[in-house]
C-alpha cells in the first residue's frame, strides 16, 4: 500500500524490490553459514545480522521513492541473510537432538509473535496522534 499510494509505484517496482531483497537474503544465508563455520564464532554474526535489520527497518518511514525502499529492504535482508544460518547452527548445537524440533518451533513462534506485536505496538503509538480525518480509526 505504501508503495502504491504514497510513493506512486507500480507492480514492477514491488517485484524488483522483493526480488532483490529475497535473493540477497538467500545468497547471504549460504555464505554466512560457511563463514561462521570457518570462523568458529556464530554469535557475533547473529548479533550483527539482528543489528543491521533493527537499524534498517525504521528507515522505511523516511523513504521518498521506491528506490529508497529498495535500499532499506536490501539492507534489512542483508541482516536476515547474515544471521539466519549461524542462529540455526547455534540452536542445533545447544539443544539435545530429541528437543531440536521443539527448539526450532519455539524460535519460529517467537519470530512470528514479534512480527505481530511490532505492528500492533506501532499502531497503538500512532493511532492517538492521527488527526487527518480520513482514517477510519481517527479519534
């Protein structure tokens, strides 16, 4: 919606943004896994990946064109690509084999919970400030 309404971008821009973003994440997952195995240190890559994503995501609010959105999504997916393989290796290394399914299930459920709570928190912070009169949720 942001791309289509605010930035007046079309489906080609959306496809390019998401294609570049997901390709970046997929390729970096491959390389970050090998990199963390060779270095023997997984935690710094995990922290770096989460840090890059946490710093990049809020910048989407400053985007003035679809190219800016592309740059932010690219940066965010760099973070995801860097953190995913080492994080999964850490989970596998520190959980007994009979509990790995539960450990990975817990990780995914907490990831999804964060994906829900983040927008809910943003909505609850921004809703009282909306005075545009066009929003269906205006006070």
